[in-house]
């Protein structure tokens, strides 16, 4: 039996073919999917996401050239600028939604899937799992990317704007995380955990 | 005859979707698989969601009337509300960007508040009206809400990068804090709302 997470209806589990999606008979919410090799695929994309994420944070996202002066900023730099501009709360919010929480999501997913993939039950299994679930609604890297585009247009009237390595890596990280999430099947993950437990 | 988990005396874990049998006497317990606290429905869902909703509605006013971005150049000082920022993009001919900001900063927060107000009052009244439609509204509201943060991030980027003393400086205005708060509060509001409350009145034996 499965229960719909959105309307609580109990229904029989159906067998799905590869890439099949089971929907709730009453409210249409997605109940579960069948993704072959879900754990492997999710882990692979998350490793890619981690690499891009580190690069995205290490290099500038934007540079501005005007009258011989150059100014550039990183992801952290823009949150820092808000902090120095005395918008502390907004700065902390920006830091959390674009850097800290996406970082936590990637790290926790790597930890969970990596442990299971290489044959042992992660020690902080329940904590790390609940962390990924709690953090997911608050990660906003995609939104930040749109903000970069908007800023480029806004600034292009007054100076030369150069996109940095950070932006391309950020786009890479976003694509990798989305791919990982689309391959992620919590049921497959829990099935692996069950097999590993004595 | 179909039935719900609750009517069969079962709780569904909200983190890992495991179906669990709660302890006798309704004592608090955690999901045996992932350790999340088990509840039949999200605790105090309506009260919490209403609180976040009302706070968001109040802060929506300063978020839209106070200046969001202030820029200083040698010759001028300009300050714009969010809507004023959209107008600047539009007059500069950047229609796409004007559209994105208008949609993300004005349309989405308003639509989200309206939708949550509608969902909360119908759930409160235990309405049986168009449950499937309302479930879809909830799903859309929940996924679309985060896009309102665009304006905040643009502010951060501009403040960080436009720091040439000779040409100009940008700093964000007093609207950004209430605006960010509206985005966060509406997200908390949709997270606290339990979509199963849309369906519960239909499952009443009456």
C-alpha cells in the first residue's frame, strides 16, 4: 500500500515500467516513480554538482569595467556587500539560500548516496535524510542565475559587463542538481538501506 | 471502497512517506525509518499558516511603497520602488527584463497571497468545493514562490559591483527587508499548510 502525501488516500502499489510515474487516483499528485539505477545516477550528478558548486563559489560571477576601473564580485561577495551596506538580515538570507543551504543539500546527498552505494549504512542516516528534505524548499541557486542576467542587462547601459567563470559554473551546478533530483527516487534509496541493514 | 491512511488509523511520515502505525493513546512518536516526528496532519497547520499569511500581508505594504533601490551618481540621486524599477526597465526598452521583474516581484507575491488566502479560508470552512482544482493551486503556489527572490539578489549584485566613487554607487533601500520577509513568510505559509486539509471534509462519514 502507498498513501498519497497530499490527500492521504490509501491505494494499491502498481508495478511501473522504467521511467514510469505513479499518480494519486484522487488528487493527481505524484506518488512515486521508477527510475532504473536511481542511486547511481543521482550520486553521479551530485558529484558533478559538487564540482561546479565549488568552482562557482571560488570565481567571480560578474565583472564591471568603466573608465579604466574594474570591479568584480563573487557569490559570497554580493551577500557580503549587502552585509556591509547594513542590510544584515537580507544578506544572511541571501547567503543561506544561494550558498549555505545548496551546499548542505549537495553534501548531505553525497554522504547518503555515497555511503549506501559503497555498501554501508550512513551513521547519521536519519538526520542527514531529514536535513535534505528540510533544506530543499529553501535552495534558490536558479533564482540567483536569473538575477545575474537581470543585473547584466541593467548594467550594460552604463559600463562593460563581463560574465565570470562563476556564472557558467553556477549554471552547471544548477543543471547537475536538477538532473540529480529528477533521477532521485527515495524509495530506491530506502530499499538499498533496507538491504544493507542486518 | 477507498479509504485514507488516517481513517485506517495510519500516519504517513512527511519526510520519507513511510506508512506507520501510531502508538496507542496518541502519544508522540517518531518515524521508525527516518526519525521525523509523526503526526496525522501537520500540527496546528491552519493556525500557523494563517499567522504567516497575515504577517506577509502586512509587510507587503511597506515592501511595495518604500524605495527598493537607491543609486547615487555625480549628478543625480534616484530612488525607486519595485514597481518604479520595472518602469525604468520598460522605458529603457528592456521589455523582457521588465516582464521578468514585474512577474517575479509583483505578480507572484500577490497571486501567492491571494491563493493562500483562498486555500486557507476554504480549508477552514471545511469546504468540499473543487478539491482537485485547489490541490493543483497549492502545488503551483508551492513551487513558484521562490522566484520572487530575484529582486533581492539583483540588489545584492548591484550593490557589490557598482562601487565606483566617481561614476556612481548603488545601495538597496528600506523596502528590501520587508520584501524579503514577504517571500520567506509566504514560503513558511505554504509549508505549514497541510494539503490533506483540502480533502479531509470529503472523507467525513456524514
